[in-house]
C-alpha cells in the first residue's frame, strides 16, 4: 500500500495535496453565505480563534461535527489559500469551497469510522509509524524532514499522524469492501487511454483544412439535406484517397481558404465551435470528419497536423494505465459505499 507517495526527492516538498488527499477548489457562492461575515476572519491566520462562536455544522447519527472541528482540519489548506490566492472574491470562493468540501469529508469519515467499529477494524501506532517511514523512504529524506515539512503546512505532529491514520483506515475499509473482486480489463485500459488522449488534445495546437459548403438562403430543410449529401460524398472521396486540397479548390464555398486547399491557420482548441472542436479532437493526423453542420453551412474537415503528444504509446503506458484504472474504480466503489451509508444514516448538514 502506498501512502502519500511523491516523486521529486531532490526538491522535496510535502504538498498539502499529498498530505491530505485531493480537495478541489472550485467556484461556489461566497464565504458569507456559509459561515457568516465573521467566519472568514475567525479562520484567518493570526486572528484569535477565541472570537469564534461554537456551533454545530453537521450531524451524523448521534454525533455532532462542530465548527471548531472544521476549523482545525481546514487550517493547513487555509494557509495555502492565504499564501497563493489574492485577497478578495477569489479567496472567498476558494475558502468557501474548502469548507464545503472538507465538511463533506468529515461526514464521510464519521460514517466510515462507525463502520470500522462495527467491523472491528483498527489502525495501530506501529502501522502509522511504518507508513511515515515509507513516505520518508519514497522521498529519500529522513523522518524528521517529513515532520518538518508537515509542520510547514500548519499541521502539528499529532495532526499529521492522525491524518495518516485516517488514510490507512480508509484503505483498510476499502479493501474490506472490494476483497479481490476488482477486475481491470483491456477495454478499461484502452478507454482510459483514449480519454487521456482527448483531454490532452484539448490543449494542443493543431492545423486543419476544411471544405465549407454553403446552404443556399431560403432553400429550407430540403436544400440543407442536399448540401449535406454533397458533403458526405466529398468526405467519402477524401477518405478513399482523393486529394483533399483539390476537392476544396473545386467545391468549397469559403473564398478565404478555397485557393489554399481549405487550409486554416494554426489554432488552439476553443477557437472553433465546441462540436467542431470535439470532432477534430477525435481525429488522428490525416483523418477526415463526416459532414458537420455549422450555422448555414456543412463542413468536411481534415486534420493536417497537431503538436506532439506527451502521452507514451499504449503498450508502454499499460502499467500506469492499469494503476490509474484501479485507483479510479476503487474511488468509485468507495463513493458508492459511502453514499449507501448516508442513505441508511441520519446526516444533516447545517453549514
């Protein structure tokens, strides 16, 4: 079991995401909606915590989660936000999302803890120490350096060890639920590989050529259908080996690109309509789309070139893909299990 594995030993920095797991900061309403106008100040570094009025922010069965619990767990993340997000609306959005997401996590942990008690599953002090030793070994640093980096994030040693305990318990409970039933198929890996390719292609510069066929004004649905049929014939001819540039010169109604064989300027994803972008992202270099409707025209597009991919070939990437698919399936299983616990347990969010 890998606990908080990191990959840059020489420039070692025990990041918050490595320490506490993935907690995404996205756009949600402002901080005041959730915690009141004084909450941001109460959580701000350097502001006395005694000024905070205690309150219940969630209830799980018969257990209350307090604002002070949330504040304590939020502190390392909050320090990162104050260090990296400028004061103003952006910071309030980040803090608001932090508190909301972290409270959901506290609820999940309480649900999981109750199940662990029922299943008599525990985490020993030796297991915690062994996990910390693995973190140090993976990063080629001493245990003392691990502790120092944890403290730099705003965690004391007890909080850091407690976080390690939560991660170990999470792994034990998940293993109990799965018990060797997880299967990774070739289709799973190929589907993930394809998804990663498409995600990367949405960031890569490309160059395309098109044949644009204008739909005559006032021709109605019949006219549009006739133009589409012509576009389909041109797409089929190009796929069969006909020179795309010559087809564009002969048939395209776009005067700005017709003489250049339909060649467009280099561009980034997002500069064309989403449906056109998606179709291009699915192409390999040299491939041609089926007809695409764009406004008052039908398009046939050829991908001429694309910036080099940083993703290795499929066979070379298979070990990493297997690990990624396994992790994603485990997380899906975990989420489904926690959701089922929520349905069977009284959970009330008051934040």
